[in-house]
C-alpha cells in the first residue's frame, strides 16, 4: 500500500509539472487574447489544481477498492471536463448546452416568453420556479419548444458547434447517446466517439483526411481543423453512412464537385464561418438533394443569384440559415423553388430592401433581425392574397421600422418581435385582430426613439396572450397613455411593463379582462408605494414582479387578494422592515418563490418571524438574487442574527 501511494505521488508530481507548463502557456494565450474574449460572460481563466497529500491517499484507497473502474477513470474525468467546457454561460444567466446556430436562433433574445417565469407543475412546489435573470420575469416557451422539436431535424441537436467562439473557450459539443456520456477515442486517435456521434474537431491541422469510424456513427463534427479544401470526391468515403456533418471554422475555399456524392443519407450540413466560400464554390453542397437543414451562417457570401434555387431546388430542405452573409437586397421570390422550406434565417445582414413578387414558399418562421429595414415588409398581393400564408413567427428586431401598414396579410402569424425599432407612438388598431388575426405574442421593447404614448385600442386583439413593452420610457400616469390602451385584450396572460414610469398607475383598470392576467412585470417603474386595491381583480395572477422600485414598506395583507400568487420579487427596493401581517399564513403557504434580497433590512427583533420563515422553508427564498444584508450591522446578514434554537435575536 505504501509503495503504491509513493508511486502514485510521483505520478501526480509529474502531472503537476506538466500542468504548470500548460498553465504558463495558457497564461500567455490569455495575455494575447483580445479584450472581447476576456470579457465574455462565462469565460474563466485557466487555473492550476494541485492535489493535496490527503487527496492522493484517499484516491489510492478508492483505486484499490474499485479495480474494475480504474481503467476508465481517466477517460471519464476527461469526458467530464470536455462536457463542462462544452457549456457556455448564456445571456439568460444559466449554463446552457451549446446548440447548432439554427437551434440557438430560437433561444436568444426573441425567445417566446423570454422575460416571464414559469411555475413547473411537474416539480415540487418550492423548486418549481426557474428564473434566468432576476431583472426579468420569464416563462419557458412551451409552444416554441414543441414546434422546434417537431420540425427541426433531431440529429441537428447532437453534433458540433456552429457558431464562432473565442480561442480560449472550448466549443466541443457534448457527446452523448442515452446514458452513454463518456466519449472513447476513435478514428486513428483523431476523434472521440459516443453512440451515434463522432467529434473530430480541434485537431490543430492534424486532420487531413476523414478516418474510418464505427458504422453506427451518424453525426460527424470536423470543425476547427484548418481544412481549407475538400480536395477529392472520395474524401468522405469512410463515413458514407452519416446523416449529419459539421464543417464550421475551417477556412474552406474549395469543395471537390463530387465530394458529397458518397453521403447519400446526409440530412444536415453546417458550414458556418468559412469566409473564402461563395455561392459558386457551394455548388457541390447545393447539389445534395437529401438535405433538410443547411447552415451557411457568417460566410459573407454576398448577393443571392436570382436563379440559384432554380438550379439547385433542394427538394427536402426545411431550414436554411444565411445569417451574417453581407446580404443587402433580397428578393424573397428566389426562395420559391424550395418547396418545403419552413425556417429562413436572414438576420445580421445589411438588408435594406426586401422585394417580394410572389409567394416565396411555405415559410413558417422568418428571421430578419439586425438589418436595415425602414418599412414593415410587404405581406399582401394586389388582390389581397397573403404573400406569407403560412408564416407563424416573424422577427424584425433591430431595424428602423416606425409604423405598421394599414393592410397586413399574415393570417397565421402568432409571434411578432419588433424590438429595437423606431416607433414613437403605438397608434389605435396597430396590432388589432383586423391586421393580425392570429397574433398571440408581441414584443415591442427598447424602442430607439422616445416613445410618446399608447392610443386607445392599440392592442385590441382577443388572441393576444403576451405583450412586452419593456424599456420604452412610457409614463403610465400621463394622458399620452390612454386608459383604454389594453382594451380588447381579453386573453392577455402576461404583461411586461418594466423600465417604464408606473408610480400611481392603475394597470388593472386598463385591462378588459383583469382575471386573465397571470404574469405582471412592474420592475424599475419608480413605484413608491403599493395600492393594494390595484391588485384585487387579478384573481389568476401567478407572478408579480416589483423589483428595483422605491418601495419602503409593504401594506398589511396586500397580496391576500391574489389567490394564485406563486412568485413575488421585491429585491432591490428600499424596504427596511417587513411586518408579519404583510404576508398572511395563506399567502405564505401559496408562495413558491419570494425575493426580498438587496433591501436595506434593519435587523432587529421585528424580523424574527421572517428569519424563522426563511429557515423553515429555504426553497421559497432559494432563488433570491442577492444577499439579505443587515443595513445596521455591517458584514452580517439576516440569518446570521437568528439563533437556531428558540429563534431569539442577538443583542444589537
């Protein structure tokens, strides 16, 4: 045993030496990294881990106790490390698995319910609320999630990253198939295989051919390999069975004309970030008639030839991603030959003109975020027929649109995002059911100009369920916001008004059917005091969000009239003390999540009851954004001053 420990200690010493050299190299890379990479959320500087002697001994004991597991131990740890690095810290504030760009497009800032919380009935009462960011209130996008899973090729979720990443961040995907999560070395030592997935990425120029892989491999990732060319028609001969292929970040410029003829089952192909490519060089790709998903993002391809898809009709294509390709003018009719196209990504281009001569296709989702559009796209033919009869989701964020045309022909549109545009007023009938008969979700946040007001019946639409007007500097106590602004919204379930002026506003009086509302966001609204009568008709309200206002106290039993209330955020106000009467026993029983953190609490005997509640049901407070610091006791928190037995307060 002693000899074994000694040998193992020597091995660890060598490991530390190698790690030290690696760490020094990483530090040099860190210093040379661009400023943008250093400040990326979730980026962590590499650190050296030195195991203690105690750890070495315990490890040796476990090693002897479990000899049958020792062979795979190092690979298992390596797999865990790769999976850990494969996660990125998303804008939502959670670690999220990296997904193909086509999938990420559904999850970024235009995600349905992106700012609302959800009470998950499938989990326990006090662990059900999943919040992404304490600043916003969020509900998981059930409709969109189901639609995505239904229509997106499943294999696209299982392989390679498709977006750019900093050199210091691993962009390897998580390789897993069912419960099998630890990848094994394969493909002449150049790949890692797990189930139906082979990851041959990040080989620093060593991969100049596609090695032979297990026959059950269906998805292959060869990103980040410096493959400037696919030189021969038999390049993929060893993997003719694959259905998914990722070739991102390879600086590809040449593809042999018959390179993909070997791949008779290929359904999904990712070719993002290969700047030398152009539409001429892509002819071998566009000849693959089995493709259902084609991702060409960030290639600066330039203008789309008008006859491109007449020559290459791609009869099975469902999803086409042309984000960030320097497109300036697009004739939507060019996509008409793509008979099964449903998801079209044109975001982050320079499109200022969108020409539409006839129905382009059966497109259900169209993403035109971050372009240079000054007008809402044409949607009607002269005879009144819709140019987009099947369109369900339209993203027009970060453009210069300032109004909605009098005639809109989008009979099936359910989701509309106009964030970061130039609306100065929301005029009467702009989003009514006459123009948008199926509209269920509307996002009008962060207008680039100061929004003056909302006219009567601006959102008069009985189908509208979610409305977000966040950060528009609207004054809801001013005559510029009509008291009937939300009249006609009989099905409204979520209303986001945060970062507007709301002090003294009677929101429920603006609603035709207050009982339909389930989520109400009033954060950062300058609210000084609560009028409890303003909530007494919101009988189905599940989430109320009042953080970062100017509240100094909570009235007695103010939330008693909300029988369905489960989530309440009050963090970041000016509340010094909270009386027990503010939360009746029935209210405390109902709440699944309460956040009173980041308030200047005065820790004395009057808060004994709150401390007791926190200790009795910690899950209710587990999602709190910050600390429950004592304003009168530096460096101490509320629970620090509450004894474990008897719940009596320390002398202060």
